[in-house]
C-alpha cells in the first residue's frame, strides 16, 4: 500500500515515477496554491532563471524561435545536474508541421529512449496524420518507449481538426497531459474551448493551458477555465555582449541584428506572472 509521500507524488503527477524524483533530489511541496506553473525555456540559463523565479516545472527546449525543438543531450545532462525542480524535455526533430517522415519518427523514438535512460521527469511529443488527427499508432509507441516518463502532447494538439476527438485519442494513447491554447493564438481567445477541454478531461488527462499568458490575463484565464496547470514563456530580448560585429555575415535570414540579440527567460516576469496566477 502506498504511503503518504508516494500518494502525494501520484496525485500531483500520476505518470511520474517517484524513483526518478528522488534520484535527482527533487522535492515536491504540496500546498493549496494552484495552479502548477510550468515555464517553457531555451537552454540551461532559462531553466535556472525559471526555477529561481519560483516555477514548479520547466519545459526544456532549444530554438524557441521555431516553437521549440529537441535540446542536445549535453544540455539535458547539465540540466539534470543543476535542476532543483522537475523538467520535461521536448522531443521535436524540426520546426514546421507535425507530420514526420519515418526517419524523423525513428529519431524521436531514439531521443525518448535516451531521455528515459537519463532519468528526466518527462518528455513532450506530438505526431499528427495528414488529415489533422492524432497519429495514435505513433503516439502510443512513443508512450511505451518513454516507460516511467510523464508524456505530454505539445501544441500539435492545437493543429488538429477535431479537438474533442483528439483529446479522446490522446487518452487512448495513455498520454498524461496536453498543452493547448484552445486552438487559438492566445488562451484568452481560446478560453471557451479550454474550459470545455477541462470538463471533458476530468481526471483522465491533464489540460496544460498556454498562450500569451502574462500578469494582466493569467488570473482571468484561470478563473474562466478551471485549469490546474498553466504554461508560459516569459521572454525578453537582450543585446549580445559581443564588441566586434561583422556587418557582412549573418548566420541565417535577413535580420543581421539577430546575431547580436539574445532571447532569454525574464526572471522578473516569471515571478510576476506566477504571483498574478496565485493572487
């Protein structure tokens, strides 16, 4: 029979292995301050800023300019050394759509297996069919490959043709949560669908709400939806510390200034948004 500690972990994150949490020294504090807050970050510095600002969990990505792709294994290993909160790692081989070739899909399975072996808290994946449905065969296989990892379906869900059926498909695949803005650009625009999804999900899957959440709107979204978990990226552009700048070469695209502008997680904005959610 599970003891109170095991029960608390299961209640907060039902697919997350207690052994994984204890292995990395993570302590889960159970209190009444809902919702749980997840911050989407790029790289180690973003993770450190998010946890310093009071985040409960992090989604670890590379290249947020593309919506997030899989970070390197070196990044994941250092994150395991430095994290004091659980983090989930996105497994997305490229930007663009969520209709993957067989080779891309095999790389996703390999990445999920590597994350499982490293002992991270969770993985974030999403595969669609060409007609805008959840690819149940691939999603089910990814869940099996993840083993004890908590599996989230990312915003591929927001590109599905029928969100009601897509949610049922993810439940059949045994996915633990789904990240969604209610199929709109912002959570405020998608608030009605978010509330509907929360009701439909019940206790079967967690709805992780996202989409332009900030101090001035997160409380309203929470009130109108009943979400228990919320996700946002509190980003700010800062100038590069490079003194020498070659004006003739760009590493990609026409925006040469992008080479000397870094996008970082804004610790102050993270803290302010969390405070607004829990006011």
